[in-house]
C-alpha cells in the first residue's frame, strides 16, 4: 500500500496545472464565433480546447471549425502513419479547408494535409514534463454481508516523440473476504514503439512484471520485441498487430508448493484495439499471446480490456476485465487469474 500511495502522489504531481500554458490560440467557427483558447488536441473529429472562463476541457465539432491559429508545437499523425511536428494554421481557401503545418526543421516550407487524412493532433513541447499524458484511476467496493472488500489502482503514462513513443502501465487489484486470505494481482508493463520507414509499420519492445497470489506467482518477468503494423488507423478506430519473440522467467511462491523457477522462450503475438465514440465512450483492449518454443504446447495469455465513460471534463468512469492464463502451470498451481474492476479515473496531459 505504501508503494501505491507513492505512485498516486507522483501521478498527481505530473497532472499538476503548473504545466498549463497561456491560452493564446485562436479558433474561428463557421458561424462567425471566435474563441481565444488553448488547443489541447484533435481526435475522432473532436477538437479539445481549454477556455479561461470554462471549467475543464471543451469539446468542439471539428467539421464546424472554419479557421485556427496557434504558435504552440503539435504532433500530427495521419492515416498512413506519417507524423509531423509543427505549428498549426488553416489556409484561406474556399470550401473544405485542409490543415496546414509548418515543419520546424524547415521553417520556410509548409505541408498541407486534407482533414480526412488527419488521425490525431497532440499538443507537445520541448519540455519533458509537458509531453507526458496519461491517466490515474482507483476504485473500492465493500459488502457487509460477507465482509468482502475489493480495491483497484491503475495508471498509465505515455511520452510521445515524432517517430517513437514509450508507455508505462501499472495495475493493482486486491480482494479480501472474511475467513480467507487476501488475493492480489500487481502488474507493471513498459512498452515502446518506433516507426519504420514503411508507412504504418513499426518495431516494438515490451517488458512486463506480474505478481499473482491466485496463480502462486511471486514474480513473472517477460521481455519481448518484434515488428508490428497498424491495420486500421483513424481518429475513431485504431487496430494494430505485432509479432516477435519473448523470454520469461517465472518464480513461484514456496509457501504453496515447492517449485523451481522456470525460464521459457516463446513466440510473441499481440494486438491492441481502441474504439472512440464522440467524446463520451472509449473501449481499449490488448492481448499478448505467448506460445512456448522451449516447452512446446505451453501457452501464456495476458488480456486486458477497459471501457471508459466520460462523466465531466477529464473525469471518467471505467470498467475493466482482465485475465492471465497458463495452460501448463507446475503441479498444484492454478493456471488462470481473472476478474473485473470498476472505478473512477482522471486523465492528464492531452487526453
């Protein structure tokens, strides 16, 4: 619990409003309305802005925006996987207005993109802390009837660059009942991606540390890497798959049964899915499938899916389903640990 409290404090520090910048961006709507604001980003045809006289982040229909101007740095991603960094402006043209980006490496040049090619726009900066974005959430339930209690804590932080990104995720679940030992599952996952020269292709690396009292796992360390491709990459839907190799070391709890640490070389097959629906709901799902090479027939599986519902501003309600599976655990050990959790989470940065 001490470590969880430290993590919570650090995440809240990262989310501190001291990192906010001046609201000097300009948005002109097609009906003539004009706003001075801070542009946070664009996703699924929704422009997120912060206005000084509104609490929280305001959602603007991108199709109704006529003109924007900003001197802030943004990273702009397109459907073919190309990423640009620069300042945003909308050229004075008739009809549908494309986004225009000034490439910082060559200030005298501009790149013009049609609206429907743009997948995502993220506010960025040269300052490390201002680039971070993510979320932190927690939940707690208690039942007097059987004196059962459950708590969960989850957090993820992403650092994006023009050609690569890195993410750290933490998930913790604890369940206790009267007359039974508490069950815990804790997981820390680090992942990184870097775009290749071929559009929508990338290589990735993952490191995962898992503890599960239900499965009797003291520590399961996984290190893997491979090549991936974005199959679908739009503002509303992102679907990616990757494959490669992984190595695992599994230490079991001696208090359950005597079991020697195991080392397993495996293939790595993974995918992730994100569905976004007009500023209200988001569904994310990720799965890693590891068929053992050194122990043919053995399979490890790690699955997590979360459904988010926006409540107000950056506050969301979430519901998560998780499952870790091993079809050939040591004799006397449980092969799977699964469950659900729900609670509130607060996003920070450009989310």
